[in-house]
C-alpha cells in the first residue's frame, strides 16, 4: 500500500502508463511490480526534486529502474543495493557507483557534457541540468560496460531465478 501511494503521488499523470509498464515487465521477467513501482517512484521524486521537467523525469525514472535491475544482475548484488547506488549517483554522490566502475566526478561529467556539444561548465549548470548529466553519464557508462540488458539476457540463470524468487 505504501509503495503504491509513493508511486501514484510521485508519478502523477504518468502513474497509469507506468503501472501498466510495471505489470508488463512483471509478466515477462517475474519481477515484483510493487518493488518496481516503488523504485520508479523514488527516481521520479529525485528527478523532479532537482527540477527536471516531469515528462523527462518520467523517462529517466523508468530507465533508471531498469538499470537498477541490470546492475543487480550484472554485479550479483541485491536489487535494493543497486537502486540505492543509482539513487546516490543521481544525488551526486560519487562513491557508491565508483565501486562498480562508474565515473561521476565533475571532470567526468564535464567530458560527458562536451561529448554532447554542451559547452557550459558543470559548475554553472542548474541542479536539473546536473541531474540530467549524471543520468546520461550513468546510462552511457552502463552501456559501455555491457550492463544494460543484463537482467533480460541472463534471466534464466540460477542467480537471477533466486533474485526474482526473493
């Protein structure tokens, strides 16, 4: 009940669509939709709290939730641990994701900005811009490491079967 409340309030106008997505993912992957929705709601709250426009925050929250499950599978860590690390990364904390090989330092983020044609200094960016930059860095680095899609690729392994069972 608390997960659903967090989800509905944080997702706002996107709640119905996101709930359908969570059910679809649950049907395919066997993931608890309540836990998925809780994670997506937390990421939505983080993104909008930093001032990210709600439409963009909706996309970010879904992709970060997917990434959390992929991190959990790839690194064989709990889903909760993976989600907490991503939440820390969105908040600008370096260490939790650094231990998994992610680089979110100011210099790394500046390079990501330059790679996307953004010449604004990270120090001059708004909180929304920094949050979007951190999100972009996390997703791009996860893709480079082969993390994205790991849960789907390895869903039939014993480790993921137990993860889903839990």
